[in-house]
């Protein structure tokens, strides 16, 4: 048995768990607010970039499974960061990524800290892209200033 001074301290775990719960609550509030502001949104999720886990999600379409797609979205953002670095643009801050499909628009928005990613899917035919981007930007800013993030 290791001496007492070398044992891991368990006191840090509850604080980390509380922070994750607070982040999940903030993410759920963000998803609900986005659903109010963009009622025709097909799906939205808030993803933790470190773990690739969806903190909160809503999908109007059963085919969009965000718990599965979350880690792929994180990988996409990471590869784009690598591409920017390879191009000598590492000082640039990525604002959002737009993926245009035949019937859908996928918008990915990082918070300025880079700790969370908000992914939004809207109908390409009925959604005003500028409005969706503006709402997403505003909600990302709200998530950045959330008390759970400032406490860290």
C-alpha cells in the first residue's frame, strides 16, 4: 500500500462532476432557446470538444443521431484546425463551418474558448442562412458567458 501522501485525492472529483452537470444544464437551456428562435431547425446539439460527448441535443428527425455524430463533428473541427496550421493560418480564429447538402445546411460553431461546439442542422430550402448564423453566434456567446464556464 502506498503511503498516505501518494494517494489520489477524491475531493476533486465532485467539483468536476458539478461542473459537468452545470455545463449540461447550460447546454440544455441553449438547445431549448434555439428551438424557440428557430422552430423549423431539424437538429441541434452542444458538444464537449475534449470528450466528443454531446452535452444536450434535440432532433426533429430520428435519422439524425447526435450521440453518434458528435465525435465525428469534433474530428472535422480538429482536422480543419490542422489544415489552418498547415497553411500558416494558425493565428486565425475559426468562427463557423458550413456544410451544404442537397436538402440540409449543417452549421458548426465553436465557442471562443474552443471548449464547446454547437452543431445545427436546418432545411436548406426554408431557412434563412444569415438568420441561422446570427442566432447561432448569439447563443454561442451566451454559452461562453455562462456561470458554469466562468467558474472553471
